[in-house]
C-alpha cells in the first residue's frame, strides 16, 4: 500500500510514480524538471529506485553543478528504508529533524528509514498547516504543480484509485479513520487521532547542518556516487540532461549552452554503469561491504559546553547541586563531576545522572540512566521501542536459555533493583562478598548494592554504583 | 599470530599488543586481489551477531577523510581460535604510536594531529570514536607523522559505553562512564594519548593492572593528572584536554589538531 502523498499548493512541480516522489522548485529549469519526471517514471519500478535516482544525480553533480540554485528533492526506496536526496535551497522534515544541504545551496543524501510524515518544501518556508481530518487529496501517480509535499502513512482500508501518468492530482479518497499518523514536528498534524509524543521541535528551518560539509565527501579518493555525503560544487556550463535523459536517448547538456564539462551520463533503462555493482560480500551474512555506504543522517556531536544539556529529559530526583549545576546524590560530600564541596547545600530537584554501570561478561559496559531490559530480543519489547527502557540484547550462554526479555534492572529514584520477569531458568543474584548465587522468585525484585552480580540465561553482569551506598 | 582471517591471508603483524591487533594482509581475490590491505581485530563476536554492529561500522565508514582509513569491509572470522569481528581497509599501516621507535617529537605531534582531524570528521558526522589511545594512532608513512585514526571500538560510547580492552581503561573519559559521552570524551582521550606519547607513560599507568571493577570505580573519581615534563604548549594542551569538567576542555578535536600542529612547528 503506497504512502499517502499530499501536495502543498504553490509554485513548483511534484511528481510521483510508485513509491518514488520528486519535487522541484520554480527555479529549476524546464530541462531539470523534465529530467526529474522522466527519470522518476523510468526508475519507479525498481526496488531501490530512490538510491538509483540519487546516484544518477550525484554522478552528474560530481562533475559540476549546472543549477546550484535550483531546489529539488527525491524520495524513494533505498537499501535502508527511504533514501532522501536534497539539492539546493530545500529542506525536509523526517519526523525527527530538519534536513537540508549544508552549505546552502549544496546537496545531501541520507537514508531516513520510513518516517511519517515526511515533509519536503523550500528552504526557509514555514511548515504547512495541519492537514484537516479526512483530507481526501492523495497524489497516487503523475505530475502536478506544487510547492512541496507531505508523505503520510497509507490510509486504510485501501481504496482503489485511478492513476494518471501525467495530469492533475488524483483526489483519491483517503479514509481518515485509518490515518493515525502524527508527529511533533513543525505544527503539521495529519489525521484525527494525533497522539504521538512531541519531540524537540526544530523550528521552521534548519539552523545547523545535519550532515556537515566535508571536503573529503566529494574530493576523497573513494568518493564515489554512493559514498558521497554532501557537497557544494562549482557551477559549470551545460545543464542537467534534457528530457529523455541519457546518451542512449540523445540526451545531454540541457539548455545551458555549450558545455565545458559534460554533465555526465544518466543511464537510460536499465539503470547501469554508475550504480553500485553487487558487492563482493553480497549474500554473505558474515561480511559487510563498507566501500559504498550512505552516510547516516545524524547531526554533529554537541560541543563540550553543551554537556549539561544532555540531561534535560532525564527523570527528576532530589539531590545536591554544586555551584556549577552538576546534580549529585544527596549523600555525596563533593561533586563527582567537578570536585567542588557540597557541604551545607540544600537538597533540590534536578535531572538524575547515571546511577552507575552494568559490566557484562563480554566486557561491554552499560550506563544505568534508566531501566534496562536484558534478553535475547530485548530491543523488540514495547518498553524499549517506546524509549522508556534501554535494551541490553544478550545471547544465552552455553546450555542456557535466554528469554526475549529475561529480567530487568530497574532504576528508580537513586536506587537500582533487579526484577525477575518469570522466564525459564530464572534470575540469580549474588551480593558482594556473599556466599553464592540466590535464585529470585518469579517476578521478585531485589535492590542491588554496588558490586552485586546478577545472572540470567547463562550470562553474568556486575553492578557498579557511581554514588555512595 | 594467526595467518588467516576469513579469506584474508595475513602477511605480518603491524601491532599485536592485545589492545587492537592490526595486521597487513593480502587482498582477497574476491575483492580484486593483488595488493596489501590492513585488517584490524575489533573484538570478540560473543554478544550478538555481526548484524548488531553493522550499523555502527557503516556509520563510521560513511565518513570520508584523509585522516581515516580507506575502508573495505567488516566481517566475522576466527582469530587465534576465537570468533571475532574484524574490519579491513586499503590504507597501508606501518605501525602505531604505541610502538613507534625513533620518532621525533614533532612527528609524534603531527601523527596525533592527523588522528585528531580524523576524530573531528567523525564528530561532525555525529559519530563518537570512543577508542582513541596510542594503539589507535596508525602510522601510514615512514617517520614523518602521517597517520590515520584506527577503526573505533564496537561500543560507541553510548550503549554500551565501552568494550573493556580497547581502548585501555586509562584512556577512557570518566564522563563516558557516567553516560555523558560526547566529543569531549574523545578530546579527553586525545589528551591522555598526547601525554602518553610525549612522556612515555600514560597519565594513569596503574589502570590496566587492577581488576576492571576497581578500575572503573577509580575512574569515576579521577584526579587531575599532573602533566609530565614537556614543551609548555604540549603540557598545557594535555592539561586542558584532561580537565575534569568537560566544558573546560577544547571544544573540538579540530582545535586540538591545530594546536598540535603549532607545537610541532615550534619543535
């Protein structure tokens, strides 16, 4: 079932063929617009058409950018969910952050999973208003005018709709009762049952780079079409291939006049030379080809001055706050972070720091900032998926069974508790200096002291507190 | 030393001190053959299948920089009789800062500056290295300080915070153990590595000789180390990188690199 696609009114062009959607701003030349539509239509049936179309543009841009000020975007299936390609002054909201080429203009490509909604619109444009419940507009196929688009969770039940290869937007009925998508983005909420938590709203336009410009991204020796992340390239004469695309169809430089540099081949069907060949590790689960991976769509790490900001969304506890604002356990004599004295300070409420670590028998060390679930599929649990608990995925030891969620280490106030989840084999604990293992009763919980060991599924962990007991 | 890792034929050890085994190997025919590549053993394949670390390695490999290896692939194989995760690159590594003999101070500083630039490239792409130590500064030239930053540990400084062994605990930012990982953690490790490279001994030499839990406890209340006898610029930089309060450290690894290059110029 294809995603619902709502076109935002205004100048520009929106096209959709299958799961592949493109947008071009009015600054884009007719040749570029035609190329976008043609290539989208040509590649739409391919399983990774998003990657393919992005790669074809990257191969052109690496030879020079014919239209650096032309905003356009490509969204379509890739190796890792959807692939998003942005060029020029354009921005996209992927239900978590704003993405935009940096510097602007430039270009970027990123895997974005499967966000609902996904918004594409001109750089600096305000976010679109809330979609009314039951909004029937849904571009299923074709090319229409538009200043951007919003891609939403598919409506259910499916409604057969006629398709148009080129023509006005298809106003397919979008059965609103199935549209439950919501997000905490820039003010746009679709559907009548918006209920998702609101993440940090980034504002209407990106102010910091999501993918920082890296000269090596375009100049490095391995910077092939897929490995490139962002770029800003000197304009060249020539242009994007005119409608029809690649050399096999007589395409070539667009309307830009005599080229000094060829804009490069854009393959006609079937997609070919500049697309990544099947890696030598393909099909071997023990090998991961690293030569042509797409960059992750994460932003730069924050700088040292922002260290205290990371604690903003942690649970509140009562403790001692030093002169520098570092939160400490109420029984601490000096600040664990900066060493300043805490004597004489009144207890205040503040974000809880990590209570210590769990040291696993494989040498991995896990911070106890919140409740941990230990199991063979801990990451699939509702608590982990919702973010209320962190998953420690562990395979069973020899001759043992590890349940998907075998036990949990709860973090409450300033205390750490081991809780059995009733799995076969049970959960054991050994107090520091204790005589041996004690098996917890089903669903029993026990507070852990620093140095305690716990065991489940044949694996052993040691709890080390960061604070006085 | 094992002579085979997956289908890589190992030619010789570049570094084999137990922290981050690194070897030169023949490029498998599967990958075109006919050349020398470098392979690193990142750690045991005990906790979960390769798929669980795939995302981490792909994030790292997507960052292109002349100060990072030119990646080939990652994989699972057997090394010295145990299943491990390894990664390979076409970059030819000749040694590490840990085992460097006869390097001038200026060359050491330049190598560390190159590694700092590699770390900065990762930071700008949202990736924490989390394993900076002398064994992770991979020399790529004869003796003039050309270097790349080794592949990072399997743990990424978030969850799990680290994988004991690589890096050695003496190079782990105490704040990382508190769940406050950030680029300041790598900057702390750059400071510790700088101090180790210039003084010949790490700032916390006893951390690897005590039980892990004790070491962690000590690191949670780490004292301010005293910089060794070193050029004033270097000593001051090490002191700042190792500041207990992250906001007192240099703000970026790129800044560290610039100051290292400046110190190298001054000899």
